[in-house]
């Protein structure tokens, strides 16, 4: 059993409960014990780095200090924006103190984007070993969004223009990952609230391209992307007269499906665009669990 | 000075005759030094290749393209930069900073300009965006984590959109969405509280930029 520090982030307690539940379940079966940072706080998100730079560093830094008390070498962060802000806070410290090594025992844990953590060879093997029903015949596009990749001097992502972590996981599960050009194109994030005209346009562009490349579903690792593509899809359909019907599925949910976990039905039932009809049609689900 | 900058800035490329009659630029050449002293932004490294603008997914909603924002900053056209929609519509997707061959941190500069605009008491060209960010940070002061059920309603009230949203039917769509989320147990009615929220409050208070932001 491996112990890892876990920073869920605010939305996994609320809007992204489906993501949170699937992560907990899948990690337990992968022999990864998630230890939540005690009393963690919001990372400040886009709001802080937009109008209050100091807070955008100080807020994640409090989490890093708390994370250190757990003493694990690895820290898993499912939300790419949280991941990015935590990494930025570390980067900021290194800029300020370029020469000083942190004293022994006071190093920060290695901060992992959850999808990248799952896409290491060792973890892929583990994922493969538990597959009960390969997801043959399911064609999906992997959509990574921005913050797990960019900017590379913060994220450390080696393949930031063409990330592959989700594609590797999809392939391991037996589904077909389609290569498409909008893997890392922005979904507009909170613009969908503050500038809906622009935000909806950005989501529409992504959905159009996914359709054009023959995707039957979109696999994601970011709850912000998931929310924008899933919750606003019917509105874009109503506004434009286009039809998508594209389920937006978390990679952890997809793992649960291939592992035939009874809980998977519950996670998927929380989506706006119901993935179940597609999965039933493909014979990839035994019915609502 | 703002008015002059606006006149000249908005006529680039177009009315040459007008520019000859309006030769007074009042460039604030100290602006670039101020920018460069404020962070590792590398604004002066820009050689106008436009890679930033070419990759920008929000350029369609901008009044001044990112490469021009950088150029205007170098030319000391402070008012043009700080009054632009561009700095507020930027989605912080970091494509520009990632692809810039000269290491100009364009997205980070957009943040810096937003903060400068707030400090200078300039009314944001896109007030809704500014109000959303402020509401988000105020929301954090309550409990130290985002209280999702409270965020959007507070934002609609503070951005004075409630009436227009009712009229346009936008409110109905949003309420339907919220109800659906609630039914799916994805929206909790109560915020989760951080024990150290006093600390969070002091982080947000002590570093709060002064000046009005709307």
C-alpha cells in the first residue's frame, strides 16, 4: 500500500463529486492510500492570480506547509488548476531562494497531476491487470485542457503541446483514443459565467471538433472542462440547432467501467449528458449499478 | 493624457493624416521599466512575431490583440493597455506564454495589468469579469473554501444582472441548472469550513489591492 498526500480542491467537494468518488474508489483498488491535507484551503484559482497576485501565492503556500506535515513523498492533485497554482507557489519560492536547498525533512512533496500519475508505466500495468471488460469499440477523444500542461516551466510537463497521459490510459482500457487537434485548447473556464457569449463559443468549438473527429465521448481529467462541456452542452445545442449528445467522462470513471465496478453507474448518473445509453449500446455496461 | 493616447492608439494603421495632425503621443517610457521591475515578465524581449496572438483562443473577443498589448506597453501607452477589454477577457490558458520564442510571460502580464488597472481605480472594460473575480475572493473569506451555492447568486447581484437575467430567460436556465445539480447531490447547501479561515482572511485582506475595482 502506497501512501500519497491528497489535495482534492473545492469543486471536488461539490460540483465534481462524481470525480471525487471515482478517484477514491479507483485509488483504493490501486493500493494508493489517499491522505487528505488536514484543513486545506482554496488555492485562490483564477480570481486570485488575476487581481491579487500575493494571495495567489500565499493561499497555495498554506496548503504546501500543511502537506509537509504528512511527510509523504508524493502529492496527488486531480484539479489541474489547483495543480498549477500549487506548482506556481513552489516555483515562486525557488525564484526567491534560488540557492538554498530546503532543510532535511522540510521538502515539499512531489506534486502530481493525477492523470500523469496514473499514466506511469507501473500504474498503467496495475490498471491493465484489473480490467474485467475491455472497452472495445468505444472511440473517444482525450481532452486535457490547459492547466496540467501549461506553462511547461511551471507544470514540468514534457509533452505540453501533445499530452498523452489520458490517451495511454484510454488505450490500456481497450478503448480507441482518437488523435485530434484540440487536446489542449482552452474551454474558457470561468468566462462561461462572466462572459457567457465568449465562453459558450469556446466550448462549441471544442464540441464541433470532437464530433468531426468521430468521438463518441470525451475523456477528461479536469472538472472545470467537464463542467463546461457537459453542463452547457444542451444550451449550446438549443442556441445553435446543432446536435452533439457527447458524454464527457472522467478518466477515473472510465477505469471504473472497464473494471466493472458496481459504483460506476452511480458516478455516471450525476452527469448532465447521460453516458449510459452509449455504454449500453456498446455492450460496455451491465445496466445501472 | 488618456484621451490623447486613445486618439493615437485607436488610429494606428488607418488614418495617417489624422496622426500627422495629432503628433503628441505622451508616451510613458518609464512604464516599461516599471513592468520589468515588477516580475520576470520579459516584456522588452518581444520582437512582434505574433505567435501569442496566433495561438490565442480568446482573440475573437479582444479589442486589442495580445502582441499589440505588449507593443503598447513598450511604447508607454499605459491608458490603452489598462483600459482594454483584452486584459480582462484573457482566459489565462497560458498558450501565449508557452509558445513565445522570447520567454515573454504574456498571460502573466495580463494579470499584472489587471492588478494595475484595479490599483489605478480604472473602471474595468469588462466589469462583469472583475466583479466575478472579486466575488470569488470575498466568497473565500467566509470559510476558506469556495462555497459554490453562494458564489453565482452573489455574483449576479453584485454585477447587477439579476433583472436583465430574468428578462432574457437566462435566470430560468441557471436556476434549472442549479436545481439539477442539487438533485444530483453536486451542490451542497452549506459550505465546508476551514479551521484556519482567520489566516485565509488575513492573506486576502492584507494583500487586497486598494482602490475601487468597479
